[in-house]
């Protein structure tokens, strides 16, 4: 068998992608026409989210193609998870410096591995020449009245977070400083886990929810702003992975946990009466969750140390245009 050329034209790349894509029964027409034709189930709302990833901004330049593929879909599925939605379809726009088929094949390995794991069909998109940039739009379903939103947090709600925030930010610090790089932390940066099962299970339990992409305090502040409330977070309650504890001292670790981005964990609020139910959901979905604070009257998200003193980070989280 002859090896494929290292570079391909746009339509060659599109065909290369089309051959590897799995479909679904609700895809009437997928890749290959001017637009896709899709069937939305009766009685369901269509949930749509989109994110763009740029090389050197959203992933290090040395990131493997398969990991770029995985992450570009994962960050979008995380938005559906935060809404309590079930994923269905996605579109993909690839801007590439050249038509490197080996890179595209590697990218698809990661992208489609995650897509197949969650029953997501790639139904269209675009390819063009330019700086490496990936835009993905995901589509999912949620029943009316069951979507988790940012504007429904209530005073006295508990604040919870899934997983161990700070891992991805820790990996980025190690990469930038060229120190010893922990494989677990780097995997959390390269291949975040979209908490879809947890999000769906919380739809009838949580009041408000958001995924942590720009930093825990920054994203929780979005919930506070939308819900017209404040939030108090206890720094010593923030869950940390063993790898993060080993790699960083307490002060640096807490900064990463509270303000680091790229974890794509879920931060949600719920009535204190539902603590046992949330613990059951966590056990049933295999997703660790930790109660880290509460919603209170006021505005903004604030963190306090073990002595009850207000903790002031340099910044609450990542800002794209700062």
C-alpha cells in the first residue's frame, strides 16, 4: 500500500474526514452537501454551544494532534454538560497552515474517539488555510424546564465543584517554566473530561451550573452576576489531586485551584437539603464532587482562608483580552 501524500487539497481533506465519521439515525444528511439536515426529537429543546481553540493560546504548541482533537471537542461537550444536555451532533472548522494529512489523521484519532464515546456525529464544517485554529459547534437536547442555567442560584445554596480544579493550570505552569512535567497533570490539560453524565443527573437537583474554563472564581462570578447573588468559597475545602499537592506548595496550589483555567469541571449550586442526593449522584456517575462554599446575599465570588480572612488573588481567572 502506498503512503498518502503529506499534503492534500481541501476537498481531499474533507473526504478523508467523511470516510471516518459515524452517523446517527437522526442525521438525514451529513457531510458532503451545503448544509446538514438533522431531526430534533419532539418535545426537546435544541442546545447549541461553540468554542474556538487557537495554537499557543488554548493549547501548547507541542501538543500532540490527537490531544488537540480530543480537547477541541471536549471543551464544547463540557458546555453541554453544564446545561444538563445530551449531546447529539457537532460541526468542525479547521484552519491549517498546510494540508498535512498525517496531522489531520492524528487530530481525528482524538476527536472521533471522544465523539464515538458519547454518540456524537460529525455532520459538517469547513477547512481552510491559515494559522492553526479549530472551531467546533456542538448540538444537544434537553427537555423544556430541565436546562441548568447560570441565573438560578439562590441565597443559602451550597456551592459544589466536580473533580480537582487546578490540575490543567499546574501543567501549563510546568510547561512554561520547563520544570519537571507531571504526566497526570499534562493529561488533564490535554484531555479534559466533559462531565456529561454528572450534568444530566444534576438537571433535577442543581439550581445553577457552569463549567470551569477560565478559573473557578471567575466562572462562579458569572453565576453570581446572572443570579444577582454573592458566593463565599473556603480555600481549604478546594479538592486537590495528589499530583498537584506534590508539584506545588500550598499557596501556589490554592492559586491554581481557585483561578486556574482549562479544567472543564462543573461548578454548581443546590439546596443544602439535597446534599445526600448529590452524594448519591456523584457515586452513581463515578464523579467526585466537593462542597466548597455557599451562596449569600451580595455580589461577586470571594474566597476565604482557613482563618476566615478574605483571600485576594492577583486575578480571579483567565481573561482573553487582558
